[in-house]
C-alpha cells in the first residue's frame, strides 16, 4: 500500500520546463530603462584592493593581486590565463578628481576628448596634472567590451585605462585599426567587434615601484553570428548614448597606485 502511495506521489510531480523562461521573456521588468542599469567595470586587483584583504567586508574568496574583477557580479578571473573580449566601442575622457582623502570617490567633472582642460593644469611632483583648484585630471580611455564570463556566455563590461595603461590602450587601438581584410573592393578595416582579443595581466615595474598591467593580443575573428550581432548591438547602444557609465575611483584600473 505504501509503495502504491509513493508511486502516485511521484506521478504527481511536475517536471520543470526551462522553456517557460523564454515564453515569459522580459516580463516583470516594468518601466526599467537604460538609466536604471549600471554597466560593470572589469579592473585589475591590486594590493590595495579591498577584495584581496580577508578581513575587509568587500573581500572576495580566492581573490589575489593581478586577478580581474567584475564590479557588478563580483566574479574574479585568473589574470595569467586571461579572458576573451570583443571590443565594441571606445571613448576618451578627461576626468577631474579630488584627492582620495578629500573627495567622495566620484568625479568632480568629466570633460570630452576635445577639451583643452589639460592646458590649464600643472604637473606636480607626483606626476599628477593639477588644476588651480587643487583637483587633478586623468586622461582616461574607456573600452566597451563583451567578455566571456565564467558561465561561458558573453556579457557587457567597461575597461577604463589611465596612467601607465594609456600606452596599452593606444596599442590595442592600433591593433584594431591596423587590421585589414580583403573584400570585393579591395582592402578594408573591419569593425572593432569583428575580432576576439585576449586580455591578461602581467607584472610591471620601474624604479618607483611595481604593479600589474594589461597584456592584450588578437586571437581571431568572431565565428558565431549571434555573438557578432550582440556585439554590434552593444556598439550601437554606446554610440547612441544609451549606455550609462558611473565612474568611481575604485572602478579604474589598479594603476592609481602605480608610478607614472
């Protein structure tokens, strides 16, 4: 009798069907728009990052100096192995900051790439470009990317490079622009999101100190049409101004501690 009841209970169990998620796609989002979303930053963890300090509330288990960190999902990635990324868009900005012990951690002002704000600065003994008000300006390169996460899917992120890493940014841009393919009308430059790149971290140093920086190389063309369309759509969103960026000091690469 007991076995009969057990069998009856088992037959009443409803099997979960994941296709229900697709059937209800985008439901429950209400009036959610781009202004309500925050694009995550990918940054290099340094020895001053709270994520590597076990007694810090922001500590992430397994996090080490030189690893990559997603500021939204809090996932970490092995910097030596690196991650795969697709560059989708690029902007350059001049960001005005107050010193860390005086400011709120948010920019005072953000100036476009054609601004002459640097002409109003003086380089101090810490190699910072100071304005007359005491704040400093950082020349910041913003690389909007899709990257392959720990789950094997591609998601949006921003890599902001400044200080010593501006050279890495310029080299990456040169790799993108320098790529030529042969088409029906001759050679052409493919879109930035046509190719996949590897982003790793490497130890760097000079007479003033040591830090981790970016090591970027081209892997090959995007081979999945869906991923290509995802990257193309992200590029268009950035160009249209639909992607909102919230700069904070801790979201930039770890070279705020690196010598210039």
